[in-house]
C-alpha cells in the first residue's frame, strides 16, 4: 500500500515525523544556554560564566560542580537563581572563573543533567592578557639582597621564672601547713600538762566559771565530777569516765584491797559521796546548798592530792617505755608529713606533665624530661660551613669531621676523595659528605648520576644496610644547582649486634667538571626530630661554584 502524498509532494506520515522530530529537538535545544560577561580579561581578573536552564517543574536539574572548567579555575560558585513561570522553572547558575597565565583558553563544554537526559553547553574561547608595564613611568630596581634577621631571643627564662615561682609557692605551703612548728593554742598547752596539773588547772577554771554565783549547780557538779573522773581515768582506772558511780567505787576498793593503790577508805568514801550527790543534782534535780558545793569542790581537790600521793612512782622501765612511746609517736608524725609531702610533689609533677603534654604534646615533654639524642641535635646550636673543594655549603647540628679513607696508590693517580662525616649507619643519625675529584683523562665520558647513585647504594649494602627501597627524583638547591635525590626506607644495622632497625636514608648527588659530590644521611624511621633535621639540612644545601683561575 502506498503512502498518501501531500500537496507538497511529500508523504504525509513521513512529513509529520520530521516535523515532530524537529519540534522536539528545538524544544530541548532551547532548554539550556550559556554565556560569559566578557571573553577578554587581564591576568587574575574574574569571568562570570552563566548557565541558564528552562525546564518543567517536575525535572531534576544538576549543574556542573568542581574544577570542570579547566584550564580556567573556579574561584566561586554562586547559588542557583530560580524563577517560576506557569509550569516551568527558569534556573540560572553563575560561576566565577579566572586564570593566572596569559594566553588564549577554551572553556570546555559543560554537562548539565535535566531529568534523565544529558545536555552540553557550548564551548567558549577566552583571552587572558598580560599586564603591560610602562618602564618609562615605572622604575626598575635590582632585587634586594637577603637580609639576615637575628633570631628572636629565647623566652626560656620566663618559663624558668614561672617554674621557680610555682615551686616556691608549693614549698611555702608545705612548710607553713605541714613542717612548720606552729605555736600551741591554749587547749593544746593544757593537753600537754601532766594529768595532776591539768586537774588542778581545771578546778581553778571551775572557780572562775561563775556557776555558783548564778546557782547553776547542775553544770557545776557536772564539771566537778568530770575533773575527778578524768584524773582517775588517766592515772588509776582507764574506764572511769564511762563507769557508773558504783562501778567506779567498787574498782577503787578492789585496787586498794589488792595493794595497787595506797588510798584510804575515807578518801574513797568522800569521792563516793560527792559522785552520788552529783548524780542527784543531775538526774533528780536536787539543789544542795552553795556552801556544800564549795565544800565538795575542796574535798575533790584534796582527793586528787591523796590519789597522787597514793600512786606509786613510775619505774625506770615505765619511764623508758613512755620515752619510747613519745619517740615512736614523733616518728609516726614525721613519716606522715613525709608521705604527704611526697604525694603532693608527685601530684604536682603529674599535673605539670599533663598540662605541658596537652600544650606541647606528651612525646615532646617526655623526651624533654628524659632526653632524646636527635631532639638535642635539633634544638642545639647548628653549624653552617663549607666542606670540600669545590665547596658545598651545608648546615648541620654538629661540625662534620674530616675522615679521609686510605686509598691505594693506583687509585690516588685517578681520583682524589675528601670525606666529612658525623656518626655512622649503626647510629640513630648520621651525615656524610664526600667530594670525589676525578683526574681528567682524554675521551672521558660525562658522569652519570644514576650510576653514581647505584654505586652509593652498593656501598650502603657493604656496610650492612639491607631491604633498601629506592626512589629517585630531580633535586635543585636554593642557588639552582641541579642534582639527583635518592631516598627511601631500609633496614639499618644495630651496633655490635646482628639485629636491624627500621630506618630511612637520603642521598644527594651533584656533578660538575669531573667532580662528584655526595651527601648521605641515615636516621631511624618514625623519629620526628630526625625528620626535621633532615629537612633542615636538605634545605640548606648550596653548591659553591669553583672560581676560574685568573690569567696573568
């Protein structure tokens, strides 16, 4: 069956397909557009690049992110500006772009995702112009020489002063509250008196209390009986304070009958009478006459004298035991003070360590306290000097000492070797600087630094170094001398042992006019101080150019 022909001579169905395809294509093509506010900038100026999308509100739009505009750099990515019209969104995304080298660049096509379809913006050429300097108006000046700046003075004295101040305060507090012989209070002085003198003083204070003038008989008899009971507790019966009157009197009678105390029955009876009267006053609210109370006071005073006289004199053994007791008591008190002092010092040390550890790092503080070989090298006085000829200028923690190896006569005719070093591969850190001057011969080939590096690695292996991981890269000194850097990890031998430790090495090689110059460094892996030393040494390396001989 043949297709129907339209009036223009085109099959109607084919025509409709073409129309729908074109409409669909142009409708999608019109969904995105891109532009820039300028296509010509000076170095470092900004281009504002804009991407505009029109789409249905149901579609998800994803704009490019990251450094997709290379060779131009994105310095800012602005928020999307959204405008809604009927059932469509108009989205505008802006980017700030720049370039710091002059030339003509092309902003590449950018990918935009709309729903499940991918679209690309047009590429755009941009010209970056260099800044023209008018030397007739702008004077040209020589590069300023390097100015040596004096190192700021160390503030160690401030830390020392603070430390001494803290230690002084702690020492003063320990002395004042712990070791100082404090003046005795009135109560402490009374407590140090012998029991008899203390009892007599208590009776005197009772007379001055004013209990009798105020008719406070209960308080008066309570103090009076406590005085006699306290004295008996200390000198006769050690349970006199908590015993009842009957228990105390029975105990005194037993001691008398056993000839342990020479006190009369009459004195015991008088004490019993006063104690029972006091019980009546305290518990039965009895109110004896004031004169009777004074008489009871004098009776107690006399009773204390009688008990003192009845007590046997302490023997020499008892006096010695008492002396030993006092000495032991003083020793215990002294030990207690020592323990408190030691605990305080340890606590202060721990708190100080924690404080400095939080500020400077616990490893650094620990190494500062107990010492660390490479840390001391790093923080010591460095030496900057020239070694060999042609000279190499290098800064090291210690002066490199000359150590020229003995050479056979036939080798001496071919080359000259100068060696300076500090340490060796079996030590935690070592630096070795070698200068080899080859006597020029006809047809001699140019020195290959890669071969020199291989020879140096073989020399390391002869010294016991093994498991060497070798990396190489070009090296340029601050004064633009080019060389070869060989570095990596290795197993370095331990002195006087068959063991190895994990280490690292760095080899720097330079060559000029039949001269080979080498710097070899070895150190322990993971040693942060050694790593800083190596970086500082490498940054200081400079080759001093050999001066040409003057013509006469």
